C-alpha cells in the first residue's frame, strides 16, 4: 500500500524523478522522462503495479519497517535513510545522477553498526503497471525488456527471481557498501555502460553544492528557500510536478496529470529563480519558449510537452485503482487547448523581468512579446477558462483581465526603454481600457471587493495578485476590501485559503463534482498581500504556519486537506514552492520575521 503523500522523498536528475517512501520503497518512477510511462506505479495502485524496496529484512506477513531517520545530504537531492534494528543500524543512499547518458537510479546500502540482514525487492512493470517485462540475463547483467524500453539492473549482490520479482538477500556490517543501479535504455540500442555508483555519488554531490552556491538569498528563511530552489531545479523541464493523479480530494475525481510544462508555472518559476541569482535557467527557458511557440502566438497553448510537444491527449488508465482508490487515473491533459488569457501576462512578465535583470537581449523574444500583445488586443474581451482551468462554461474571469493588463503594461515598458518599436500611444489606451473595464465590471461596490468574474458574487483567491502585479496599489481601498473579503469567505478554520467556492450559489464553476483542499499557493499569496498592506506580523505568522505544513524534507504538495490534516494533490508541486520563495523574499525585505 502506498504511503501518505507527505511520506515521500523526491530524487531526480532534472529530466525525470522518483518518489521514495519512508520504508525504502520507490513507488513512482517514469523513464526516461517525467512524462514517460511509469515502470513503478505502485503509488497509484498496489505492489502489483511496480515497486522497488530496499530495507531491513522482515517477515513476509509484517509491514516493512520505516526508517528511523532520513534527510537530504546537505543542500543536495541525495537522500539518506537510516534504520535502527535489533541487529544494528543501516543506511540507504538514494540518488539520480544528473545525466549525460542513460538515466540511472542508484541505491547504495551502507552498514553503520552491527550486522543487519537486508533485502532488495524489485518488481518492474512497464506502461504504468500494465505490462510484465521479459527479464533475463545478458552478459551477466539483468535486463527487463518490453517493446521499445529496456531497464538494466546491476549489483554485486547475488540475485534470484521469484513470483515475477527480482530479489537480493544480503547482510551488511560496518563499512560495507553494496550498490544497486537501474539504467534505462531504448531496447534496440546497445546496453548502457556499467554504472560507477561511488563516482556518480561524488559527482552528484558536487553538482548540487556548486549549483546552490549561486543562490543570492541569505535571509532568515534560507533553509526553506534553498530546499524549494533545489526542488524547482529538480523539476526543470519545467514540469508542474513529477506525478499524475494524486488527488485533490482523497477518494475524489479531481485527479490530473501535471508532468507537463505549463507556461504559467514555468514563467513564475523562472521569475523566482531570477530573483535568487539563477540567470542561466532563465536564458534556457526563454530559448525553450521561443522554440515551443515557434513564431505562432495566435496558437499559443497554456501547456506543452517537455520538448515542446503540442498534443497531450487525455486518457484514463482503468487498470489502476488510483491513490487510495481516488479514480480515475489520468495521463495527458485535456486542458492543453483551453483559452487562458492570463498566460499572456505571466509570459510577458517573465520576459520583462529577464530583461530588467540584465539577461542579454533577444530580438526574437521582443518580437514574440509584441506579437502576443497584438493577439491580446483583439481577444482580451473574450471569456476564457481562467487560471484554474475550469471545465465549466467560459467566463470573463477578473484575474485573466488583470493579467492581460499586465501583458500590455510590461510591453509598454519595453517600448519606453527603447528596446523595441510599437504603437505606444495605442497600447497605452488599450492598457487604460482594460483597467477601466475590470474596475467597472469586476468590482462589487456594495461589498468592496473584486469578484471571480464579471457579474459574479463569488470570490477567487487569484484576486490576491492584483496588488502584486501592480494593477492597483496595496493601499487602495478596493485591494484591502478584497483581501479582507477573501479572508472571511475563502479561509479554512486553520487560516489557509481556498481557490474559490466549490459549494453554494455558483457551485460548479469548474464543472467538477466534489471538493478540494486549501490551495497552498493562494495561502502564500495571502501572506504576501498582508505584508504589502502593512499587516506584517500577521503575514509572518501565516507564512511560518505554511512552512510547518512541509514534510520532514521540506516538500509541499499542491493542497492541504484541513479535515484530514494531510497534503493532497500532485507532489512535489512547483506552484507551491515558487510562492514560498517569493513570500520569503518579501518578508525578509520588510524585516518581518521572528528571531
């Protein structure tokens, strides 16, 4: 049975990732990319759908023991888990080396004290647990093959097969180190090179140490910020999360595939990386964006495959029961072709920030930005599906209009800097028109709050971005009224923020049954806004309460279930770690922190 979502650790090589549970089980791994088929899909089903456990030997009818301690080695993505047993203590080191060839998952078992009997149980199931591969020996190595994929298993331990599973039983004493490696390779190609686990471990540690040294943030929340930055770097693709179908409500149907590159998520991620000193990532993302859009902003998608693929057809995997029976399990994402006007604003804001922080000018990037605004000029008045990708009818979402304003505003700044040419006066008028439209149609004067959409009575946490984007100043009474209204109407009993009502008069705006947890990004936005309007002590307390929701490794899923007191949604979630960084930077700048 899969663990709780927060029981998992992330390891990865920035092209794919694995989730490792407290009992030493890898329950999720897609090879060779984040969005490839999983070879371990136990997270969304049972052990029959694939897993790899290394831990102290235990009775067949007993639960696998959980590690007494675990943590990342320094500022890295190298996981170390330790078990204390009656016979001694053992450590397992899990990591995925940044690759220049075949993707690898390496697990090194190290004896600490005593003599500890250990077991490795490896059950590979290709195509999300559906296909049992052909497992055989090749030149003394174990290889599993199914169709286009092969996975090579290398270890010095003696192995044997039983019940379509590969086992190794061994004992470790102090100083013993026994390595296990799986490597993916296209099945028609030559075998991947023999792994060098110890050299790979050293190189992986060096990589992360050198990368973290570029971080320019040295404030009181450095530990949380650095762990979030490492998590974002691990998801460099940039995928929203490395998982699919972890539910927003346990047992519910709000289960989506997040292993793709949302322009919104990628743009805000790069903004956070730029603010903390990582310009190279911004340059790489800008190049990816230019390739993905391919000079055709009229057909801009809200998300793409990792290599810029446009077709992400959604399907349901009916042989998987889902995480804690939360069905359906979905792969692909049907929202890829939605109209979400806010994306134009996020992309333009990221390009603007890159320009302002000294990233070398790109004439094509400037040309793309101008094309985006020319498209918005003709389409900003249309209804859309909005930031939350509703599957109900399109609406005139206020946040979408605000972000259209942001896109025009940042492009005007580009023209004013002299780095591009365009119809400056016309676009200044367009900016004023959008601003006026939002303030007239998206604002409820009686309640002194902006609303989710034109003519709606409902609120939406995305309205918290109005002052952060500069649409209105923080001291504007409409901004303060909106913040206070969201606190009243969208707060959970423990003070976290829901995205929007899923019950009530306007229920069904997202076209889905069921409920969801508090959206962590929205709660960070609230902390930001509170700091901006001078309620800094309240902002700090909310922020530190949010930090307490992280698991023992500093990781956050998409949402928090206040009823079950559990993390829910895909994990770890970039859209949670980005605002954590942003809020830490804001609170540090304001001096609003304890101690």
